[in-house]
C-alpha cells in the first residue's frame, strides 16, 4: 500500500490543466468541498487518488488525442464530485476511471470486441463492432444485469469519426475517446433498453474477456473501514466474493432492536430477487445472511457472524427479513462456524 500523508492529497482537478510532468497537491487543511474533505479523511481514497494521478500522467503522455482526454477528465471530475462525501461512491468512481485510463492508451480500431467498464459487480455488456465499409459499422451488443439479459444488433452510420445507430425507438451514439468506446443514448433518441434493468450504454474497452474490477465491501459501502473489510474477509472466507457478486441493489433497512447502533442493508438482484442481508455494528461486528445453493440446486441461506453470543441465533432484523422472504421462497438457514 502506498504511504498516506494526512496533510496532503493529490488534486486531480488541477492535473487536467497542468503539464503531465507535474503533479499538483493541496493542503487538506484548505479542503473546501465535501469531496475534497472525504478524500483527505480516507487513506484508501487518498491512495486511489494518488494512483489515478500517476496513471493520468502516464496516459496523457501516450494517448493519440491528449486534448480529448483532458476534456473527458473534466467531465469525469464532475461525476466524481457528484458523489459528495460518499466514500463508497467515490471508490467506485476511482476504480472505474483507473481501468479507463489504463486502456485509453491503446490504438482505437472499429474491428474489435469491447467490454463494459461495469458500474457494479452485477452489470456486464459485450459489444462487437466491425467496419463494413467507409460509412457503416456493424454492432452487436449483449448486456446483462443480475440474472436478466438482452441483445441488440444492427448497422450504424459512420460520420466524422462517430457512429450512429438508429432503429425503431432507439438511437445510440458510438464515440471513440482515444482507446475507449463511449456508447450513449442520443437525447430524445427514444428508449434503448432490453428492459428489466438491462442497458446498452456506458464506457467500453477493447478486450476479449469481461473486465473484473477491484470491487469489494469498501466500494459497495458494506464496510466502512479497511479493518471492517478485513473482518468480513476473515468471517466469510470463500463467500466474501460471492457476497460481492450478489450485492446487486443495496437498500437501507430498519436497525435491529436487539443490537445497539446496528445498521442494516438488504441486497436485491434483478432476476433473482432478495439475495441477502448484512448488518454491522460497532467494533467491526457483522451479521450476514447470504443466499447459496446446494448440490441439488436448492436455495439455502448461510448465516455468518463474528459476535460469539449470536452464533446460534438470528438478530431481530435478520429474522424478520427471513420471515418476510418465506412468502416467496422458504430457504433453510445453515449456521456457519
């Protein structure tokens, strides 16, 4: 891990305008925005900020169109700042931007397979583009959200370096940004979705294999500190990654009446429904109910906690969630050691 100086953190805003050979920083005592203060207060965010500043300088020196990259960086900073002081939101923004900057240095080619830079672990999309002639690009998109999926294919018109797909109620723009492909819905371009939460837009990089980003409990907001994140890794072991993959949409629920200062988050994934519930309290204590499947494909729940007195019973919030879910599916609970 890179060393953290609590007084200074790199400020990427000024890097957009500064020569790439220089790194700018600001004194955290002068931080004014919610985002700046959040970065200063979080060693993990500060490390991500420093990594991104380093990657920014490397990419700016190598990309075919530095001006386009600077313009795009300004837009990304607006998206980052929209997170305010949400550490989880900021972490996801940094993880995705790091992947984008790493791939931006690759030469752009319309004859390629592209993978979505996923906004979360349950979202995916693959795009295959091929230049048919001087003015046409064939496109084929397969996208997924949770257990739902959808497809789109057709021919886009190529003009001034961009491709435009328009069919029925859907209009999509395919825009190269150095080595990255941006797919966006044109304003007033109708409805471009397979429904069920499956969309065809986003930032894509040339790759035969789907991207696996470093999403973890910190970037999902289920852990607030590296210590809590490590506590969950120790508790869940092999099910840690399963919990990340099944996190889907996160919804805050009522605290448990029998656990002081508890915070409860329910997990729901499109096409699968409720996949689990996580409760945290002080001293990095956690209670987790996670959906799994046995060898016969039957759904079950695994119960984990690092609070010894709760090893053999469920707190009220988890018990109420389980009872509520029984109206849809009755899943036996396995109490894990």
